[in-house]
């Protein structure tokens, strides 16, 4: 289909759950390889791709906080470290098929990855490298969706492409309601008022305030990542 948008620089958000696929382990190498292949096909066309990875496949701070004295901040730091594991896995996969990729972490782990330096990230993108942002925002109590909105605004990317395990946003929970309808477009307002659990409020508010459109789409359908990056109609578009 004909692209609706011509993105020049995109921020792809890959949740931890999406990385898990249907693999018994935390990460499905088939999923990371398909992400790598699809990203490769668009970077060849000159589109700049930055990625924020989640960590929910390994550790989610909010579900562990309170367990045997684990405070929320400590739990969240573990969660952020989980995103670094995913980032390194994804980087290694991308480089195995020849895509130059840099990981930048929100807090220093300089033996493992570069620290986040905005101008340096932009320079990498301009040189055609993929940049993976890991460790979320670097702060407990936030999510990697918020990190995606934040990094998108910082590096002047034009859109957040949120890759998930569902086709997009429905008007009701499709697992519970067989008549739930997949929505083509949504306003930011719809997301914040209708409790559609697309993104947390911090993340969606950040997108709204900076006029960043968000596309929610299913990464497990072959071709969807490249379609989303190429600006073709896929999933649900949030904006306006
Ligand atoms: N996290 C955090 N601050 C951030 C981003 C993430 O504390 O800026 C922690 C938080 O504990 C979260 C975990 O890292 O549960 C994994 O991130 P997230 O749940 O956003 O991953 P996803 O849902 O995308 O897999």
C-alpha cells in the first residue's frame, strides 16, 4: 500500500513481552532476528531508526515491589538492568547481519555500552547507525514507554512506533469481548480519558505535549515493522 507518511527519523519502542514471542525463555531469537531484518531493510533506504527496549519479559519493577522488603526503587533498577540485557541481545543480533548498532544506557555502564549522550546519539543516526536506548529514563517510577516519548522528543524523531503483541488499540478488551473493534485512529484525549491502557499517562502526555504521533501495531505479523517505519497504514494511529 501507498505510504501515508514519510518519516525521516523514527523511534521504535519494542516491549519486553514482544521480544519474548512464544519462546520458553525470556527472549525469542526468531523475534530479535525478524526485528533486525526489517530494520535493516529500512535503514538501507536512509530512514534513521532509534530503538527503546523494554524489560518486562525479564523483570517488571512494579510487580516485584513490596515482595520481601524489596522497595520500589530497587525493583525498578533491576527492571532497568533487564532492559540492558535485551538491548545487548538485540544489538548482537543486528550486528550479526551487518547493521552497525550502538547501545546507549541512561546510567553509566561504560564497559558494556556508551552512556546516553544526545548529540552523539544523533550523530550515530546521521551516519546510518541504529541506536538502542537502554535502561529506560534512568529513573525509578518511570516506564520504557515514557523513555520512548522522552528520547523521541530529545532526538527530534517524528513518531513513536510502539510494537506490541496486539494489532492495535481496541474499543474494549478483545480477549474478553469478541465484538471489540480495532480502532484506526485515536486522539490523545481518547487515550487519557477512556482508560484504553495503550501507554501510561506520563508517556502519552509527553507525546501530546510535543505533538508526537504514536502508532501502536503488532510486531509478530511479518512485514509490520518495516510497514510502520515506512509510514504505511498499520495498527492504530494516535495523534491530534
Ligand atoms: N523502569 C524504570 N524506569 C524507566 C524505565 C523502566 O524504573 O525509565 C523499570 C520498571 O521497573 C519497569 C522495568 O524497568 O517495570 C521494565 O520496563 P517496562 O515495564 O517499561 O518494559 P516493557 O513493558 O516495555 O517490557
